[in-house]
C-alpha cells in the first residue's frame, strides 16, 4: 500500500442534529415496514440512510447562480457552447425514488461566458433536490439565462424514472425527454443545429 492509501481518512461533514433526527425516524420506518431495527444487519442502517438522504439532497445548500457568477468572464464569442451528456442522479418528489439520466445544455454568449464545469455544477445542484424532471429542465435554463444574459439557452434532459419501472406501471425501458428553449434557440434553425449536435458522436 502507498503512503497516501495508508494515511487516507474518510471525511464527512454533516449536521449532527439533522443526522440524529433523521436516524430516529428511519429507525421507526424500519419497524413500521415489519423489520427489526435491532438485528445486526440493520443496527447502523438508520444512520447510513440519514447521511445518504442528506448527500442526495445537498443541492438545497448551494446557489447555482453564485456558482456561475464565480467564473463569469468577458469574451467576444457569439457561437454555440454545448456541454452534453451531463450525468443526472435525482429523486422524484412524488415517491422519493431516483430518476437517472443525462442533461444537454447550450448557450450562445453575449459578452459573457462561464467556466464549462460550472454548467455541470448547475445541473448537479438542481438535481440534488427533490425534483420533477420538467422543473429541473426549467431551473437549469433560468439560472444560465439570469446570470450570463446570453443570446439564448437550450436544455434537454433524458431520464429513466425508477418510480415507473419499480412500481406503478412497471415498464422497464421508458425514457422521458424534456426540453426548454429561450432566445436564439426558439428559432427553428438554431434549435435544429443544437439537437443535431447533441445526438452526434464527435469522439
């Protein structure tokens, strides 16, 4: 083992009061579904789930617009900027069951650009909240439009919802696609170029 591996320590920064309250309630849930929270395999489950749910919903603690503004630069570039295939892991607010997919985001700058990683961060922050896919799509578009004031913004999300495949209709291969366009992307030609580029493998 390397020195780095030997000295590694797991770091977790959680609100202890929240963890304690959540753990209590998850212990109660285990009892209500017919399990024994005192058996060996479940002793630490309430604590683990408490930490997990806070991690999966950490987006409430961050402001996407602040993230974009932290890396906003003046640049005389007025062509399409696309960040595609951004992984999404979110939770449906109706059943608190995950939906998983990819987001494709584009904007056409007007004086200002932002760091490419910040686009992915915006997607991540909004995804790490209880969501519906339709709202998530609009929130990403609005955050970019409000902070960068671009000539246009386009967002397309493709996702599989486990609430459809694990329960309810129980259809395994359904993919839900949502989109939102503003500004230049409301023109047929510009929108068509964006849709073509996100469907094309360039590497």
